C-alpha cells in the first residue's frame, strides 16, 4: 500500500467546454489535484457530487439554458456536505456576487481571467481549510453592506475570542486551534459558537472570512 497522501478530489462545473478543459489541464499539470468529475449544468454538478466523494468544487455561477445556477449548487452542496471546499468562478467582478457567494457557503471566489498562479494559490488555501476571496472585492462587499456593525461586534470580542477568530482564518480545526491555544476542543467549540452569534454570521467559514478581511491576528 502506498503512503502517498491522496490528492484532493475536484469537480469542475462550467458550461463552456474550453473553460472546463483549461481548468482541468491547469490542475492536472500542477500535480496537486485529482479532477474526478466535470459538469456543464447545475443539475449535472449536483448529480456528480451525489455520486462521488469530493474535496473541492469549482462552480461557474451562470449556466447556459437557465436551470440551477452556481449559487444554488453551492448552497445545496454546503448544506449536504459542508466539508467540500466550494469556489465560485465568474466573469462578474461584483461585490454583490461576493456577498451572495459567502451566503451560499462558498469558501473562495475567482474571476475567470485570474492568473494561473492566483487560481492555484486560491485552491491551495481552500483545500487547506481556509478561504480565498479577492481582497478588493471583499473590502467592498463588507464595507458597502455591514462594516460598522461588524467592527463594533469585533471590538466587543474578548481577547480569547479574538485569538480563536484569528485561528479560524488559518483554516484550523477545533482540535488544531485547541492545541495552539492550550485549551480543549470543547472550549474552542463554545468560543466558535459565541463568535458566530456575536458577529451575526452563518458559520465558521463566514467568521473566518471576516477575520481575514479585518486582519484579526493573534497577539504576539
């Protein structure tokens, strides 16, 4: 039996053949991913995800012919299989789409004209449990919608809650965060639940996104 770790299993969903082929070629050349499925519609993406174990899903937002869009696919996947790292890919450079992507459970957002190194860096971050959103778009998405309430909420966090929030931004599990902070996983779980409530976010991924955007770091 080989001791080589299994590569992250990837689904690529895009209605343009060339886009799918380009992404597949990029990921396969990197040697870091195993593209196990492709889809050209939202419905097909959901069907492939139901058939195969996945680690990452790269989803176009819009598909020709209507039907289920990438945001709805992301929403359903994030509810059915929260461990899948979902990255939305679009031609629309819009803060509204970023907010919608976060709300749908995506952990990453890429423009279709993103450079190859940018794509690979984003996928590596999401694959490791982190988040990857363009900083400029994230800044607009947050400040246009909710920066004042969030900033006020962050100011009210305890020092320990800030430490846990900073650790979430690195993609750490409760066990890893507990080890780093010298507390129990159960205590981390409690802090995460309190953070979600105080920040008004849906889950730990959204909390991590805010930590990245507002540059929350552990005290030295």
